[in-house]
């Protein structure tokens, strides 16, 4: 077997060992390796990972689905106690 064919086979074997990289979800790009939380499908445990969102707020977000924007989610789930910093972080951490 020619040397180039041997290298080709080695490269194919190495490629087969690599884990599959998931395809990005359309419209969800948090950048820097961070993935967005889809507030319309997220579990309560995911929602409470957001700043200012506790178990009761997560329940309110789930109960008032679907959401189309952060501001709409805040209004429909009555999340009035969130401060501006929390809202900014949430805005950059969620998708719809």
C-alpha cells in the first residue's frame, strides 16, 4: 500500500474517534461556547440557574409560556423584582 493511502486510512480512523459536535440551534448563539437556555422548553432546574430566578419564578415562567421576548416573559410571569443587571444577564442567556 502506498504511503499516502496509509496516512489517509490513519486520518479516517482518527476522525472516527472524534466525538460528534452538535449542530447549533437556529437563532441561538450565546457565543464564547455558552449555550442559550430556551425559556419555552427549559426545565425548572435550568431556569433557576438564571440570576434572580428562584423556584417560584421558574414556575411562573413555565406557567405563562410561550414567551417571545425577555420583556414579555418578565411581564407575563410577573417578575417585577428583577434588577437591571439580572435582566441584562438573562437577556444574553436565553432564547425563544
